């Protein structure tokens, strides 16, 4: 049994075949893509930087980031490479700016084959779908990118341990959980994982879709 619909056999293939690649990433396509780009640009992303989009899906961010960045300066990972390729074909005004080799299938946050020139990374609406150990794993493995200046990632938070032990309604109305998706964490959990993996994190004070909270991480 799977608790995460994204893990269901054939889930991505069926959605792509029906032309529903946008729906796979949870709706609010344009609003969420704009929020991601705003986060990155406010954090200093410029066209000459090299971006890694973790959990990129059908390129909801990529369709905005690829035209903004210099050619070949966007990399993406996702559990489904087919979904990223569908986004590249359907959503990019100029797909040639994004080499297919920059779309890397990776469900384990190992980042295989991703170029070492990454300067910025973002994992937006990724960790709410996964147990918290995946956040620790991503933070650990991202340390190998020596030029990485900044990582932005989002989570759902619960205010205290008692609230975290039961379903919690977020400001935007979504109900999150500790043992099934969408997951929530404590701010203290985020700080601990950052500390033990060699990062400093700071909360980004910006309203985001569905009540998610963004953190900016920089290596210590």
C-alpha cells in the first residue's frame, strides 16, 4: 500500500498520456510558478547563475526560469523523467535552451550526473510529500556542490510538538500530518537537520501557496 499518490504505478504515465502533466504537480500552475521565481529573484538569482530545480515535475518553475537564465543554466531532477520531458516539450517557448541531458531522474536525492557548476537550488513543495528523512538526505548530498551559494526549500510547519502529533490545519486551509502526506515538521526539526548536515537556515518571511513556509539554507 502507498500513502503517496505520486508513487502509484502508472500514475505519471497516465497523466502524461491524457495531457494532464500540469495537474500532476498539484494545480495553481501559474501562481505557484510565479511564487517560485519571486523567491529566487528576491534571493539574488540572476541570468548567469546555474539553477537546480529539485522535484521539478512538469517544469512549473522551469517554464519561467529557463527563459530567464542563460541557455543551459537550468538543471532539474524529479522521480519521473518522462514528466519533465513532457513539460519541456509542452511548456517551454524555446526548448533548445534546456538540453534534455539536464533533466535527471532521481527519486533518492542522489543528484546523479548533475553538473558541478550549480550555484542555486530550490525544492518547492517537495518535502511535504515525503517523510522527513528525505530532507536530511537532500541536505547531506547537496554538500558536494562546491559552488552552491543558496538552497531554498519549503515545508509545512506545526507550531509545537503537541500540534505536530495530530492533524493540523494550515493558514491556507490544507490539513497536514506527521505520519502521512502532506507532512508537517517543527521549525526545530528543520534547524536540527540543517545543523547536522552543515547548513545554516533562515525562515523566509513571504506568503506562499497553501501555507507553506520557505527556508533559505547556506553552507556553514
